[in-house]
């Protein structure tokens, strides 16, 4: 480890005494909050199983940096806001990152940027397919009991690119050069269950039917009686998606793009909503359902329409669903579809907080692998976040998900105040847990990590650390 010259710096803004800065020779890190997350990772076996699924073509006798070491460098770097390979040219000396990667803080430096680049470009198609199974295996193992019902949200996420990466193409709707990943998340536990990287001009639903069929087969191997409900916006609501769901006995609710036929069908209801709003000045929401058959459909399907009239104007939305209760419970069916917006928040966390848009390798396969690294970082924080959640009790007989209006706003405000980690996005976890300075001291008996007793978020650190230390480990062995 190289130590910068210990030249003192002086500031004079504090009048009673000069403020003097100098470089410490102690092994320091600014990311000690990654240690309890690494302990949690050890308990659930995520990065170990992730690394074991990769085919390593190198000669073991000539290997200095293992795939497991480099996987952890990259995933934990993403969690700590170091999304680029270049960041690791300095992090390779960091004592906490050495611990996370499995090396002593006194040991040799970790992999450099060129080594990490060769690592990402060495990943083959077989490894990518095996990572698909790792994500599904981890998802299955995250349930203590077999679930009776699962809600899966399918969504396409635009990923703008700024270079000459393979298969980056211009998309007319987004008006940008991009990749167009497809992500399947579970609304029941917020995890990314399956994902695929696609060329930039792909249709939103390209390959979604194949992914859904593969995932359904894997889930029903272990949970034969699980009831699956799939949701997606109009971009994913294509005839081939209806057909695969109907063939696999999956319930679905997809957005449906408006057309002149649907608009004529709802003109009277829209006029009624406008009339009621004009009379009362109270925002109006009206619903109806009817059988509808598009020209390319082999049979009619049940469509639900929502019309709104308020001070901002009018709005019409349509969904198509084969759920058994959709004909009797029209408004609740639509409101349940609208809850897919919470799964879209996971995609925003993946894209914004965890920098999914930094798929800047040249080769498409390397960027596909990068997408898996970013998604694994999200799943780590999501699973720990759910275990640490401590929501406040609800006043009254209704559960939190049934609250509406002012009552829902009050509850959400109270929860954010009381449960910042359970509600916190990755940036919140960085602020409250990950970004903390520590001194790392190695002796013959132990590795001692010294935190500041005046750190305002020390109680959160203790709480998370006590939980992950007491949590039982789950055996995960990748068998290929």
C-alpha cells in the first residue's frame, strides 16, 4: 500500500485555533458499512453461488485473482457507488475491500482495472445461462415456506448508451441510442428474478414469453401448486404474452393501448365523469368492463376501462385480464394492476442508485454480465432491507396496503421516520450504513475494525450487524 506524503495543511476559518490536516499512516477505509452486508451475503450465499456458476478458462497454477474475489469487488463496489472498473485501481488497496474479497488487509493488492476488464470479457454464454439459474435458485431459497401465490412484474427498461458498444441501437420512442433490458421482478419480495439484455431497438416484449415460460417451469418444479399472476404495461401486453399465459395457466393483467373501438366504447362513461366533475368539482374515477376482441385475437378477452375527470383534464386507460375475479371486482382489479408501479421503483433503483446504465464494455456478452452484477447488488440490498424492516403498527382495523388518501400518507410518513432502513433506497443505505470511516488493524489473533463512537448512525450499524451475525446460514452449492 502506498502512503501519500504527510505534509500538513492549515485552515484558518476557526478563529480560536488553527485547523491542521495531515495524512494518517493507519489503514483506513471509508466503506466499512459493507462488512455487515458481506456477512449477510455469507449467510445467503449469493456471491459465492454467483461466482461458482462462472466458467473459468484460466490455468489454476497461474491464477492470482479468483473469479469469486473479482465478483465481490465489482458487486460491493457497485453498492458503495464505485460502478466503474477504473475505481478499483485505488480500491484494490482498501483494507475493507480486501476483507470482502477474502484477502488479509495486509495481503497483496486486489485485481486492477485491466484484470477486471479481462475478467468481464471472459464470461461465456454458458456462464450467462447458469447465472439465470442462480438468480432463480436464490429467489426460491429466499422463501421460508412455499408460497401459495406469486405476482411477477415484467418490464422493459431503457438503458441509454454513450459509446460504440455492440448492439447499441437507436430507439425511436426513447429517441436515444441504448440497450433495452427486460426485467422480471417479484412483487411479493421485491427481488429481481430474471433479466435479459437486448439490443437497443428491440420490441418491449421481445423474448418475454420465452423468459416467462422458462421461469414458470423452474418455479413449478419446486412449487407445483403455486398460483402465478403476471403484470405488465401495454408494451409487454402483446398477443404472444396472452397466449403463453393462457397455455401455462397463468393469470395475467396487461395494459392495453387505446384505439378507436375502445374509445367509442367508453365515450358515454367519459362524458358522465366530466358531468359529475363539473357539478361537484370533485375528481371522478369511473370503471367499466366488457368483452373485446381485437382483429388479431383468436377469441374475446375481458377488458377493464378507467376514465378520470379532474382539474387537469380527462384520462382513459385500459387493461386486459383473465383473472377470475376481474369480472366481479373491476375497480380492485385495476388498482392491483396499478401497484406494479412499485416494481418499477425497483427498476429505478437498479438504474439510478446502482448505475445499471454503466454497461460500457465493448462486447455485448461482457455488458450482459455487467447487468447481472448490478442486479445481484440490488438483490443483496433488497433482501437485507426486507429482513431489517420494522414498520410501525397501523391505527385501526385495516392493514397498511388497504389504507388510502390521507391515512395512507400519514402512515407512509411515519414509516419513513421510524424505519429508514426498511424503507430506504440504496442511496439511503449508503448514507446511513455503508459510507463510514474505520481503521482496520490486523494482529495475530484478529482483524479489528475501529469505528467512531460519535458517528450519528452507529445504532443502525449495530442493529444490522447483530441481525446478520445471528442469522442462520443457508447452504447453497452450485452444481452446474
